[in-house]
C-alpha cells in the first residue's frame, strides 16, 4: 500500500528517539538537553510554520538540521571546523 514508506519511517524514527531517550538518562546529557529546550521548541515551530506555508524544501532543511543536532548525543561531539578549534563540546546549532 502507499502507506508502507510512512510505516517504515515511523519505525526508523521510533528507534532513533528510543536511543535518544536512553542517552538522555545520563545526567550530563539531560542537563544539556534541558538548556536547549527553547531552541528545540523554536525549531519545531519553524518546521510547522514552513510546512503550513508550503515551503517543503526549507522544512526539509530545518528537519535535517534538527536531527543532525542530536548526533552529539548518539555519537559524541559533531566534528566541524568550529568544534575542532574549540573543546569537545557540541558545536552550536539552531536547534538540538
């Protein structure tokens, strides 16, 4: 059926967020996530607004940025030129 890709995406995202939740039990990760809640909420709102306005390409870019921001939780700090010049803390993102 035409819904199969949606079901597969749901399974993928469920595993992704289960891994995030598992890592978020660590006090240092939980603390950083708490500090980023306003950024997370703002990113969610941007995605909703972009989708509502029919800006699918921009919404997809926002979603990509949003999900990549979680990489530091799953794999450690994201390597970027800014991160290499600084310490091992995660680089700034529009949203975690």
